[in-house]
C-alpha cells in the first residue's frame, strides 16, 4: 500500500523532472547548439539498472564468455543457435525466460550485453554500435539460425540483416519500432528538448557515425528481407505504441503479428504465452510451406485456446493473445517486494527501459498515448502518429 512518504517522494521526483524539462526547453531556445551537444550525450548514454534475482539465476546456469568488449552467455549445446538481442538500456539476461524452453527444443542459446550496456565495456552506445555487435556475435557463433530481439534491438537486427552482416532463417521481434522518428519524438517529449534541437542532434549523430537514419528505418528494410518473422507487441506498451509493431508486420511480406494485453513493454519478455508462441514459431519445421492465410499462433499447454489468426493487410496475422492467467496483467511485485502497476503511467522502470533516458524518471505527457483502437485491416495510430 502506498505510504505518505512514498507519495511525497513521487511528487518530489515528478517536480524535479518537470523543472528539468522546463530548463532544457528554455536552453533549447537560448542556446540550440549547446543543447544539441548535451542532447547527443544524453541520447547516447544508456542507463544501467540493478539486475533482478531471476536474471542472476539465469546467469548461474550459463557459460560466461567475453567476445571482445562484449559480455556474453551461452546455454545448451544443440546444433541450432538462437541469438537473443536486448533493447536500449537493457541487458541480454532480460530475455532469459526464453532460454530453458529453447534449450529443451534442442537449441543453443546465446545472449550478450551490447556496447555500453550491462557488463560490457563502455558508457555510451548507439544503434550503429549495437548493429556491429550483432554482426560480431553472428560471426562468433555462426551459423545463427534464429534471432529473438526486443525493441531497439529489433531495429539493429533488421539493419544487420539488410547489410548482410547477419544471416538467419527467421526472427521474432518483440515490441519493435517501425520508424526511428518515434524514438526521436519520444526523446524530445521526455527531456523537453525542442524538435529543432533534436533534429540538430540527429544530424550530429549521423555525422559522427557516418550513416543516415533513413537507411536503418525498419519499415523500409522489412519488404526486402525475405525471411519468416513473428512480431509480438502489447496493446498497453507505453514505450513504443502497438501500432508500430503492426505497421512493421504489415510492411513485411508474410510476417505474423500478435497483439497481447496487460504486459506493457518489459513483461512481454517473460510472459509464458509470448515465450510459447516464440519458441513454437522458431521450432516449426513446416513454416516456409504454410499457406499465407491459414496459420494459428501457438499457445502454452493447458493455457487459453488457440485463436484462429486473422489476416490483415500485407499478409500479416492479427491474433490476440489473452492476458497471462498467472498475472492477469494487473500488477507485479518489484524485487523489493512492493506491488507496483504492470504498466505505470509514470515513474522509472527498475529493470531497464528501451529508449534513451527511459527509466530515469522522464516520461512524455499522457496525451502522447491515447487509447488505441484495435482493428483488423489498415492500422490506426494515436493522434499525431508516427509518420
């Protein structure tokens, strides 16, 4: 139960965040050049978070390796390799719930911490560096048969595929963005930096790393990838709207789209029904021969009945997974034992977010995330959507 002390602390934190946003908004107008340099530094600095007990248990069952500057873990000895890719400000062990089911299916599972993340070397990171890290891991553990990637890690995976630095037979994408502009816009909303300053920051990052953001745009890369994909996104995701995952699946010929409820952005990574769907997709031997309009989504044994997948535009499937019957998507316990909302409207994540500064207490205004109407067919977007 919230105490008066906790309530006052939350109000104090929100007040400091609001003042910081006002300060950065004012600085954007008074000194846009200085603001762009500061924004660049913040944008490229992922936060590190305390590792929960469940991840420590997954780590103990793994073989710990170092691949250059990257910390890595390996489970199983099967001939088929699955690479797990975390998102921004995340860790490889965040996807540890997938390990045991995959090993039971005969896979070798590899996870790693990206540059500047978790136990890997460095304090800063970027999309090009995360993409290069995926390429390094793919060479080290070749051949990589499948990839499970979360959020910005999904973007890096698609970019590595498009550049020919990763060769894999199928991918599972969890809460992926379809457009990089949604990340830039969210960064602006969270920090208070003006859109002009964020645009300046974008140009600075492009010059620094020698790339154009448009070359890594997932929705533009998807049509040419030509491998089976399963996209899973939660309708209650406050970090990357579910419309982003749907749009990406619609742009990917033959991709399947699954919508969940009550899991948000991070609980998606350990929900039993999500894990069962992903493992079933990666384990299927007849995937390439399946007719485009007759697939269904796997469910855990004894769970809710399998719902027929509904075909959407572009050959995608819109099959809603039910809420996790064990958690009901209502609340969960933090590692300190306190109950907290499953999808908080405000406040930091204690496990790591997936966007710059996410988890640092900076959140966009609530108006940025209006209720999303779920329809089969052309996707709908929140007001002021992500085009």
